[in-house]
């Protein structure tokens, strides 16, 4: 089986790959998986356990290699577990990176900036729209003079009549914008931001 399906030239390629096998930055799982695959295909390179542990540690990045080597692991599983924990810590700290991690970080930032720009422009349009007053045709009615004269207040010079309910000038067919909730003019009770009068009394 070995002679038929594993010729010497293929074994040489696997040995060369295993000899140069290194962990790519924070990709601990990929490195460990490939290490196990090559260990099964070329077992003579990791036959004593100490040689297998040495080979695994030599393929780790320098930041992790010294710590794992200093811990003097008794088994290969112990070395793999410690290397995986250290790799995850270094990835979180930013000293090592995983493949695709940059893309994941960059995409949301560009999307969020686009969304923020879109929202700000949308809000700007909204605000501009709110500043426009409703233009209604002036009713040809005589102006009703205010009952009390205030010297500090400028007199009204428009053509709209004075409403007896809200004491503001508007057309007769337009409803009063007097809030029944807070008692202020300019809005109605359904869009009032103030608390109801019963709650205010409490």
C-alpha cells in the first residue's frame, strides 16, 4: 500500500513541507490541523514524543515559542493547548492577527460611516423641512385689534384674524394649535412632549 500510493517523491514533498511548517500569525487551529495530518503521513519525523513536541514548538511564532518551551510540556496535547491559549491572547491584544480579521473590522467601519453620512443628510433634510411654514391663502377679513395694548410687543401687521380661543392670528377654517395637555400654543396634545397634567399634579 505504501509503495503503491505513497511513492518516495511524494513522501519527499511532504517531508519538505513538514520541515518548513510554521504557524501563520494567529492561525493556531490551521497549524495544529496540518501538523497532525503530516504527522500521520510522515510519522518517522515525529517518532519519539520529545521530537514531536520540539517540532510543534519550533513552528510556533516567536512570541509564543519561548513561553511554551519554558513551560516544558510533558505531552504534545499540553503544548497544543498552551499554544492555542497564548495565540488567542495575542490575537486579542493585537500582536498577532487571524486571516480575514482585517476585512471584518474594516467593513463595518465603512458601512457605519456611510450609514452615519446618510442619516445625517436625511436628518438635515428633515430639519430643513420642519422649518418651512405652511403657506395658506390669506382670507380677506378685517384685522381684529388686540384688546390690551402692550408697549413692548410689536403690533400685528398681517391680514389674518385674531382667534378668541388661542389668541393667535390664523384663518377661520384652520384649527387652533392649542395643546389641551400642557396649555401651550404651537402644537396639539397628540404630539405634546410634556407629561399629562394629572401626572404633573402628582
